[in-house]
């Protein structure tokens, strides 16, 4: 896996948003499950070679650290590729972007949970492979999101609505680190919102399980106890996620720098781009290619490290 040129250019674009405010940058290294043994050596080597300002702050022993540099290093892409191959996430952000946030917006499917809810429903309806193929292409940006959602929901026509509760109970699991991420952010007074291109029948349950403040998603239309194959209008896609971020941010009286957003699919990209800290977490290839801030190895607690929150301050649910 490599970081494409467009994503590297995104670092410069992200940097330019903060020019004139504070021209220093935070480098964060976070080990994934297989990256621990080499993390300390990588931190020390980059700290020396990049002319760091000040010392190293270890957020978790041998697993997560950060330090400050005066500019984006010219060899950042090469350094990123090497650490990515070693199972280490390497991120650089303007100092302001790496501060603790006051609003967290999160995608649900394959981000806060480990599954795509519509794929699980489709499996129950006997059309799992067909729907999963459409989902994969839509999340990679190969298909129009609205049309792909309508097509997939249409294939669920006649499915008993009681299946939703069974899928939630038996098939849906929280993503690693999701509960700790939300509990820790809420303990710091952060407002949390689940903003999904999926369905309210699932976001309500997942937001409740995680203790999130609010949720937005699409509505699966049902009649006489079965799904009609229709999705309620308007469809919540990429533009709606952007509107949700702006509406909640403005309602709370916050600035763009106060917002962190996380997602994995093409419909999350616009939301990630307008957040003060937009993180592509275990994202689809097309999303990684356009995302300067990526978490490909660590779990969702990496978002806490990116804000400078040490492991000792994590709140477990």
C-alpha cells in the first residue's frame, strides 16, 4: 500500500488552511497491532532527521508518540510509505488541527461498527452477495450513492422488519476502540454525532449503545411488518453529511478547527475535508487516495492520540 500523490498534495492543502495562524506541525506515530516493536526506533529516527522543535511526547509507551516540526518534511511520503509497510500510522497536522476537539462526527458502517448493515440485511434476505458487491463499489466512489442505495434497498422488499432486531443482536459489533473513543470524548465535554448513509433503525441502536448525543441516517420504509423496498426521501448522502456537520457546528457555536470527523467511504470525503481534523479510518482505496490524514493500522483510539490525549486519560465503557 502506498500513499498517492493526490493525498500528499492534500497535506500541503491542509497546511495552507492554517497559514498565518501557527506555522508549526505535529507529527504523530501510532502503532497498529503488528507495529509496536519498531515504533520507538521510528519515532527517534524521525525526531532527529526532521529537526524537531522540542522533545518527544509519548502518549502510550512504545505505541504512540508525537513531536513538533517547523514544516512538512520534504521526504514525508517516503517516510509514510516505510512506516505503513511496518504497520505504523504516520500523520502530520498543523498544531491547531491536532488539538482536542469539541465536536465529533462519525460514520457508522465499517467505521463505528465492523459491518455494513445493509449487507447483513441482504444476507438475511438471500441477496447478500449481490448487495455486497454494490456496496463495495458505492463506498469506493464507483457508483452514484443515491442510486446504489435505492437499488440495494429495493432488493430487500418483503423482508420482515423483525429481522432488523436480530441482525443488530447477532451480526453487528462495535469497531475496536469505538467505545473508548466516544466515552473519552464525552468525558471531555465533546458533542458526538453519528451521521450515516445507513438507516435510523441501526443508528438509533448504535448511538444509544455508545452514548452518543445524536444521530442522523436514512429511513427504511415498512408497511404491514415488512420492508417495502423503498427508502425515505431525502436520502442522506455525502451532501447531507456536510450539512449535518455545518448545522451541528453552528448550533453549538463552534469553529471548523473544533471539529473532528471520521469515515471510510466515498460519501464521507466531503465531510472529512471540511472538518478541522478529518480522518479516513481503514478506508476504501479511493478514499485513502484523497485523504491526507489516514489511520490504516491502529483502532479508533488513534483519533484520541491525534488530539494529543494520552492512553492514561482514556475512559473505558
